[in-house]
C-alpha cells in the first residue's frame, strides 16, 4: 500500500488550518473550488447526523487522484497549482483554475477534527485519514506526519464507476454543529458565480441555483457592469431603474469588471437571519475573493445602508502577475495598484448610485405625497420657492421611510412644521405694515392661531394615546412602576398645564440633598410605604410628588405629617433662592386612604389638606382623569381649523394596495 506524508509545520496548521475560516460555507467553498479545478460536473454536499455525531460529506465526480497526486499535490501545503500560464486552465473543460497557493485544503481543520479522503483516478479507490490531534503531536515532536492509509474502504465511500473524490468531515467542532442549517444552500450560492448545467452543486440532493442567493428580488435600483448578470435582475420591480455602466477599470491593461451594485427598498431586507447582506462582494474566477469591500470605504451616506452587490474582477488573480490575495484568500493586498484602481472605480460608482437614489427618491416622494388628495390640493396653494421647499420636504421623508403608515405620519408632521416655518417668513410682512392696513395683521394672527391650535390638537392626541396605552397595558399593583417611570418626564399626567419642568440645577441640587436628609430620618414604616419623592417646578409653581406603593395604606393625618416636612424644606430653599414659595404637593396612592370610609369623611380629609395645597390622587384616578380631560378637549374642539382638517384628511387616506 502507498505511504502518505503530510509536510508542513505547526504554525501553518494554526494559521492556515485551525484559524483560517470561521464559517462552514467558506470551508466548503474551498472543497467546491477543488472539484471545479478537477473538472467535476457535480458536487454533492451531504449533512449526516446520528446519535453521536454530525458530519459533512463532499463528493465530486472530478478527475480524482492517484497516490503521487495525493502526496505531491493534495498533501503538499503550498503546492503551486498555477506555476505557469499553461496551468491557468483545467485540462479537460478549459476552466479558469481557482486554486493557486495550495493552502485551501487546510481550511477543513477549522471546522472538523477528523477528515477522511477517498479518491479514484484509475481503477482503485484510495483512502486516507487525517486527525488534527495526531498531526499536532507529530509536529510538536519534530517528527514527520504520515496520514493513516485506509485499506478497507467502506462500501458507501467506494467509487465504483468513473473517477472522483469524496471528503468526509467528522468530529465537527461544537460551534460548527450548531451553525449547519437550511440556509447552507443559500450561503453556498452567494459564494460563486459559476453555476451552469456544466457544473452543479447539490446540498442534500437539492441543486444550488443563482436564485438561491435570495437577494435579487429585494432590489429597487441597480447598476450592471458587463454581461451575464442582467438575467438575474429580472425580478427588479422597475426596469427603468436598471442602469448599464461602463466596466473598464484600466483600458490599457484591459482590466474590467462584471456584476452589479444594487439598492434595496428597506434596510431591514439586508438582514437575513444572522447574515448581514449590506456588503459589496468581490469575486475572482467565479469565487468569492473578498466578502465585503465596503469595509475599506469611509462613505457614510444614508444610501450605503441599502447597498448590496457582487462584482467579478478576474484581473485581481492573473496567473502571469503577482498574487495579491492574502494568505486566507479572503482579501487582497490593499496597496497593490490593481486593488487601488478597483477601489477608485467603486468609489466613483458609489457616489453615482447615491446621487441616483436621491433623484428617484425625490421624484417618488413627491408623487407619494400627491397620491393623497388633501396634500395635492395643499401643494397647489403654494407658489415658487415655497412649493419647491415643500416638495423637497416630502422627498427627504421618502428617503428615510419606506412604510406607508410611517410615511403618512411624517407627511402630517411635515405639513405642520412647514406651515409653522412658512408663517415665520410671513411675519416679515409686518415690517412694512401700514397703520391703516390692519387686515394683514389680522390675517397673520389668525394663521398663527390656526397653527397653534393644530400643534396642541396633535399633542393632545398623542397624550391621549399614551394614557390609553397605560390603561390597556397595566393592571393592579404593576401600575405603580409605570407611573414612577413616566411621572418624571410627563408632568402633564398630573396637570395639563404642566408641560415642562423648569427647576434650576442649583435649586434641584439643594432640594435633593434636603430630601435625602429627611428620608434618612424617616420611620421604617414610612420608608417601606414610599416608592419615591420627587421635586419639580412648572408654571411658576414648586411641586412635590409623593409616590406611595400600591399596597401601602395610610390615613390623612399620617400623610400630612410625612409630606409637611418636605413642604417646609422646599419653601425655605425657594425663599433662600429669592423665588416665590408657592408649593403644591400631590400624593399618589394605590388605594383610598383608611379614613375615606364615607363621602363625608373623604370631603373632610380634603378640607384638612387643602390649606396646605396638598392633593391625594389614586393611580387609577390619575389615569382616568387624564383620559377624561384630553378626550373632552378633542371632542369639544369642533372648529379644528384649516390645518387640522388637512392633517385629518392625510391620516384617513388609504393608499391603493395595487
């Protein structure tokens, strides 16, 4: 039987084997490339599973190997597949050879600890096995490693007709076993451009096709270069958005590219499970050579989030020129003139596609806006620069939003904001206002009232939605947590006039320290019953908010004693700061006070607290009162003005589903 010898050192095993690739498709791509170079017609990838192990079988019907080929080519790390231009193509099918450095075979060790090879070139199937542990041990001892010959070929691996090679990957690494899934076919499809009737790859007996890439149908715009790729773009929704571009990189050297660069409608379409498709892949000789050249650019335009593409650049891997691929053959030496020229070309194309996206999104945005009758009518009332500015506004909205409902919402707010800004410009008319021409001022102030009413109406609608969500989402004791989270930044839940907190940092710091000192002196019962005590200032009034736990029950007298000391601290701090000492205290409780046994006792409690401007409100009452207030406002606002009517028409518009 033949003696096999593997020749390389431990450093090569670590860097070119165990750590060469991080994913299964990349490793299997190397074995598929080997089958291509062996003039195979078919490659079968078979995932095997049993109770103890998961394995991968890669079987091809290529030219196979004899013992000398195994030793001198397959087992010789660094074997140069293309020493001269004569070696540039395969002997039988005249294919451009993919292999070059002879290190891809080691990639199998990055996903499997045990490999078996079965191959047949003449009349006999030969077999050998490689074990990572045995290889490492021999190298560490300084000894040569002799792979084990498999004399008794298992029946399922015996190549009974023709020629070919079968590689069996066993003892897959743990991270690998969990990553083999139904997406393997898709991921393999994305790594090659050589699919044809003359060369087919099958994953578990299902053939891999270009359509398995599963990204062409996501495109809304594309640039194409050269020939061959346009057939894949037939799923593009608008053929007018496919632009043919020149593909010459260096006319003197006849360097050119083939492929496409595209834009998807929504950036979310580029997230495919764990795979991010927001990449521009470079292929050479029909195989991935750089998974993403976009990483080398600093281009940060919004359009880059929608980019995807595949460019074939065979001039990066010419047999009669220096090899510029990195050791892992997943990137290129970036200072090489060929790569530099490619980057310059792509940079120019990215700028072009960014400009094109801006152009067609602008056109689309204006048309989308005009689909809404109310907006079309509103646009017709604008003239000159004002209309142009409004159209630009709709165009920009369309650039960042793809969902119809979100687009409609932004159109509403855009109209409102535009009206507000447009009104500011109109105020310039007052500079030249004659005393007797008061109707101009009346008209302007009327427009201002309309704008302000619209703003408040929209704010009220938003607040009511928040309140209703609280009611729908929260029940029982859980309400205390929600109230605590919202009350700091949403004082309007307590009083509609409290829009913004206006306390100064120094005042807030002083009172915070006073509150901390008082809380440290609180009784255990008081501390157990309190969630938080908050100081705010709004509408010129100092506000203390005492949040009680929903489960804690107290009475009027105890509550008064607890909050009165905080009122005293705030009043003193306000006077020291030269501010008014008007203080309102709100106690939020989870349930009625103990002494609210009857309506009369409740009223008596309120009279006791009122002189010190203290209110007691339950969580449920707070939400209920807020809902009633904002709901009543909306229902009573019959005269909603021109702008609100416009906004409501936009909101009610339903785009044509066709």
